[in-house]
């Protein structure tokens, strides 16, 4: 692989997004607006907002990055850009890392903006520090990016890419423990939830915001989340064929 080629690809992707104000608004404005909305939904119950607001700082970037990455990568595939790039003297690793670095930078910026809004403006607190929630939010945003890259391989139009969100993201949101403790779910759903990466990502966020020691389970959650990112990127690389039509 060549770091020069990887850098060039990442710079090209970032430059394209920089010229798309709607994508930037979706990337930075929507999760902040949703967090502010959540704050005033629970205006009369600040304790409820404290309990779910901090974990949502990590979940909003996950959702938005999945959507943006899947659509952006699909455009690259259907427009022929990806196919033209694959005819150049570069490896799949160059291409994958270039896209991954570009979207990873966007994921980090998004997570920082969301966490800054939540903890500095809306008054959220975290037992283990806002910095840890911020790091987990970046990790979750990158997880959303990796799953978005993978999901783009199974869509043919932008409408299908959007449909991937309820198919891929919503079941994970329902089963991760955000709405109800997983051990209170149906037995089959409880065991199925162990197969979903967002289960571990949310569990790490929940542990970071609650009092008490993080423990080895927190380390396991983070390790599985990182492993899921690498697995999704590896599967995404398999879908990058020399011909994309």
C-alpha cells in the first residue's frame, strides 16, 4: 500500500463533502438538533434526560454516520468513480483506508460537536467524565461509518441505501438495551442481541455514564466494538471489485 495514495483518496472525499453544505448540515446539525429536542422533551424530568442523554451522545453519531456513509459510498459506486479508481495502480487497502480516514475524521468532528453540546450547553454529566463519552462517541461514529460502507454494497439506488437504515440500525436500537433492559426481553431476542455490535457499543456508553467501576465488561464491550469495525471494513473491502456495474 502507499500512504501517498491513501492520503490523496481521503483528501478527495473530504473535499467533495466540504462542497456539499446539505451533507455538512446533516452531519453536524441534525444530531445536535435531536439532542436539544430530547432535552426539552424531558424538560419536566431532568433525571430521565441525564440517564439517556449521555448515551445518546454516542448513538446519534452512529446513526447519522451510517446514513451519510452508505449514501456517499453508493454514489461512488453507481457514478463509476469507484470503478475508475480501481483501475489505477492502487490496492484495495489504499482505497479502503482512504475512505475510512476521511469518514473517520468526519465522525470525530461530529462526535466532538455533539458531546460538547450535550455536556457544555445542555448540562449533561457522566460519572467517568465527558472525555470518555466523547471517545466512545467517536468509536461509535466510526462503527456507523464502517457498517455504512458495508451496507452500500447491497443497495443499487440512494432510496435503497436509505432503506438500509431501518433494516440495519433500528433492530439494533430496539435490542441494545436503550428502551428496556435486555434481560427483560423475550428469551430469543435477548440471545440474538448478543450478536449485534450496537449492543456492546451502547453497553460501554451506559457503563461510562453510570457510577461505579467500569470493570472488565467495559473493556470487553470496547474490544467487541473495535472488532466489529475491523470486520465490517474487511467485508467492505471484499465488495470492492474491479468492476462495480
